């Protein structure tokens, strides 16, 4: 069975702090993709990044960076110098070929960035 | 270009009534997905269309739920005899479809359904 765990339910930081959102996944698939989505208060899920199981290179995009480690089945997301506009719920998701390539989402981490 | 659109944005209905929720995917996207998101949870897969056909409907919770996509573009999620437990945000997503379900999905704003 596939599973995505986001152990942090809520995180609160002050603007300009760095924050890391944890994601741990379980899958028996050898081919899979991992995703991060942002859900602001408006409700629409915004795609942030996709990483396939064969590419463990870390990625940086502006203030965002992602650390994918297959050895620990983790795909953590760091926001550097957080801003109030980063306040949202962040979801980690996994799509693998078990059960027909369903996308499984974690329960989400609500990030509050205070001015 | 336009993203995924969903109508209505909010729907309030009474227990036992029938509802239809509409999704208009990104133009050119052949794959379409429906999810249900309960309060405080991540989206939960319902059904996946490739073109006009439902390639995977294993996430539909019971036979009160049905979805169609007759022309391979707009999709309608239909819920019969609604129950209070059906209250949730129903999200639609689409993807290009060429790469199968490993593709990135782009989500609409959702329809918030409240069953009284």
C-alpha cells in the first residue's frame, strides 16, 4: 500500500525565518513521482514541484528548495526567508503504479507566517 | 490560458437531493480527475478519465456517485440521494494525458458542497 505522512499538522513562524516541511512516503513501486502542492486560503491547489523516483537531485527554485532522499523515503520542502504570502496548507503527494497510478496525498501541513 | 474551472463554487442542498458538479479542464488536456477533500484532510481520489472513458473509478465511495465525460472535455460528477457525510470540497484536476497518470495534475478551485 502507498502512504504519505506529513507529521507536522501546523507550523507557525515569524517572517524571514526558514521553515522545513517534512514528508515521508511509503511505496513498493520502483517508479513513482512525488509532488508538493500549495493550497492558499482561496482553496485552489497550486503545483510547486514534481520529482521522479530516479532523480534524487535536490532542487532550488527561488526561496524554495526540496530534499529528496530515497534512503529515508523522505521528500522535504524548505522555504527560506519565509513571507506572509507563504501562509497556506502544503500537501505532499505520491503517484506510483500500485493500484493503477493513483495519486495519494498527505494530510497537509498548515503554515502560518506572522509579520 | 485558462485553468481548470469548476461550477458552482458553492452548493447547498438538502439530504436526499441530487446534485451535479461540473468541471471544465484545461484546453487540450485529455486526462481528468475528481477528488474529494474533507475538512483538514488531503484530497482523496475518486475517478480518473482518459478521454471519454473512466479509466479508473475505484475511488468512488458507492453507487450514489457517478461521473461522465461524454465528449472528452467537460465532466460532470453526479451524486444521488445526498447524505450529510458527502459534504466536502470536490476538486477537479486535469493533465495532458500523454504520459499517463504520472503527469502533473493542475487543479481547479473546487466546489464546496454542503448537505443539510
